[in-house]
C-alpha cells in the first residue's frame, strides 16, 4: 500500500497551559485534497505549522513525505508549497522580484527560474503587472502571487491555510479556480478553511476539528449519511391545496411547512427512502404534485449538526 | 549552507531598503553629517581659527600627552585645530555611522519582517536557520562597512583638500584603528543588539529606537576625551575595539541561540 503523503497520529501541541491540539489523527494520500475544517482557534493553523516543522509536536507522531518535520524540516519544506491567510509578500518588491527571491530560497537553478517565473506569472494572470510593486496590488492579486510562489519549486504537497479568508467574493472565486486547477493536476493538497462550500467543492475528504480534536472525518457527501443527517424534500403543489397537503403529510408522520407564495411544501428531516411514500400519500389525498426535489445535506448541514450536538453535550 | 539562499536574502533586504524613503533618509543623513559636513567645518575652522585664540581648544590641546601636544604645536597655526579635532578628538565618531546604518537596516530586516507579516513565509521555505541568520547579518553589515570606509576616505580627502593635510599627520593612527578595527566591531555589536531585541520586542520602531541607545556609550567616549578624562591614543583605541569585538561576538552568539523557527514564530 502506498505510504500517505501526510500521516498524523495522536498529535499533541500545547502553548503553555492551553492545549491547541489534543491528539489528532488523520492522513492524506498522494493526489488527495483534504479539507481541514473548524472554527477560528480549532487548531488548523497550528496543525499546518507542525506539518512544516515550524512548531515541534509535544506528543504523537507526524510524517510528511516520509520525513519527520521537527527533525528533517528542511527536506519537508523543500517539497512543500505554502499559502497562508496573509500572503506574506514584501510590498516593496515587484511580483517578478518576489518570485526570484523565493526561487533562490527553494534552490531553483537560475536557468530554470528564467523559464518558470514568466510561466507562473502568465498562468496566474500577473504577466502584465510583473514589474509593478506588490504595494499596488489588490488582495486578490497578492493571493494569486502567493499561489504562484507556492509552485515555484514544483512541490509534491501544497498546504493552504485559509487562502480565501481575506478576499472579496470575486477574488476568492479566482483563487478557488486556481486551487481546483492544481487539484486536476493531481497535486496533494491540504486546505485549511472555515468556508464549508469551498471545502465541499474542492476536497475529496474533510477532517472537522473542534478545540484541537477531530470531530469527524470522511468524504463530504458520505458524512451526512454516516452521521444520519437528513435531507430536505421540496414538493411543488397547487397553492390552493396546501392545507390538504399538510394534513396528508402529518398523517404519514412528516415534519412539513408550506411556502404558500411559492406553491411549495418543504418537508424537513427526510431520508431518501421515505420519498416515494410521501409522494404517494399526497397523490392519494388528491394533491397534484408537479415537482419533487430532494436536497442532499450539505457540508454546512453536517457541520452545524455536529456543532449543535457538541453544544448539547 | 547554500550561498544562493544567503545572497538571495541579502539582495532582497537591500533592494527593499533602497526603496524605502523612511529608511533612506537616516541612512544618507548620518554619513553626510559625519563624513562631509563635519570634516569640512573642522578644516575651514582650522584655517580661520588658530588654536591659541580659543581658550577651550587650548584646553583640549593641554589634555593631550606631552609628545602628541608637541607634535601639534610644531604645526603651522592654520593646521593645528584640524589635526587636533579630526585626528584625535573626533576619531571615535567613526563608530557612529556603521552602528547607525546597521541598526536601521537590521531592524527593518528582522523586526520589520515580522511587522509586515512576511516572516512566516520565509520560515516556511527550506532555508536553514544559519542561512537566514547569516543573510540577515550580511544585509546590514555590507552597506554599513562600505559606507563607513568610503565615508572615511571621503572625509580624509576633504581634510586633505581644504586644510592641505595628509600622511603622516592625518589620518592619525587612532583614526585608522577606529576606522578599520572599530567599524566592523560596532557593526557586529549593532547586529547583536538588534537580533536580541528582535527576539523580545515585536515592533520595528521599538527595536530601532532601543538599539539606537547603543550610540550613547560612543558619545560618552567623546565627552570623556573632550574633557581630558581619557585620550584614545592608538593603543587604547586597539584595546577598546578589541573589547567591542568580544562583546559583539558574545551578543551574536546569544542572538543565534534565540534565532530558531519556533521562537521567531512565537512573536509573530
């Protein structure tokens, strides 16, 4: 079996008395995109810092690309590209100078730099502004430059920490597109985010962290089923028959409400296998059903359900 | 240790400093005052004001050891003041320019990197801590020493041109000691102070201001010498510079111990 690119087992990290990571375990396979989700302070950034060897673990084991980051951090970082919430670019340099500087730090030979830097500037839509100082760039342009920087050394692994958090919707969309492209290229990516739709769209699997612990781990569309989180059924009916429809649904034990204006009955807490019975009950009572749509639970539903369960505990 | 990485840091830091007006102003002003204005004023004053016409300056002359005093008294009146001030009294001032230049650039490169939130992206590269440390030391040290030595040469040329003084009178031996042994020592000392402060203090301004206090002992030397308490002949100058070298190396060693990814990140 192929060795995972990231293998974290029982990772503990404290800051004084505060426990930032309380024994988390997860792994990322080659070519996989893993979403690390959680509130601010859940432990996402600390995890990334430990994976890079910037912070030492206080317990557990961590292996990245077969090496232990706290011991052989240089090797890990040489094959890893990083983008943080703050792009970390010196505003006094031009985009081209930023890339040349980091190419030196990543040991990219000068001859290869001459070829790769213009390529990356072109690919990330920065060729026109390559010789402008970063100080004149918008937040989106800066984040695109940070992404270009993360690929200078053609890394096997990308660690992205809230790459769209500080961006406006258009810039965030552009950055997501660029991440999706890297995904299609088959790169292994760990994406720390609290943007659930972003994670749902980009990630093969997600790990949800809360207060330094793994709450749940799995594929976004499987998590809801595994956790028994129900879907929402929307039925299009004649608004005149709304009351009849509600009675029919109550009789078959469904929790329903009516959007009279839109002519819709929304049935909450539905599992897929109950849909035929619900439609049959309506038809039997003479309600005309013109449309049926079952919305599968989103990652947001999963996240909120987990959060509610946590609060109840 | 890879030269490409170290030189990359040096190039980037110097390029960034060259584009910052806030930093360029003090970097240009201090050398101009000490290496152009001061020698020019001293040389012109020396030509116009013979030593015996000023009681204060005659007191300074009397503070010199008898052999040095006799040498100056043997000069034509128009040259006595210039040799006294430029060759003896102001020689420790040669230490101020490298110290000021170093602290300004180093504070920008260390504490400034953190303030601009660019430090973590550097730490996330394969850069070794030794490479980062060396790059961050060389970036301020190279211009500090170049400016100091070039400035020293310019000030000597000004004195030679205006007062008509050259070797063996000027530059004096202690002047040469301060220029070539003292300047690198205070450069390293300034770096040591900035590295230590940067590991404790968050802001660039704070680091810059606190490290600027390192100039005070040099000014104290100047006052002590002007008041006749002590005269830095070349032997004492060598001793002082050696002590500065030792202190600088101790501070840098302590600074290097604190210069680790985790402790650098802790203040970020």
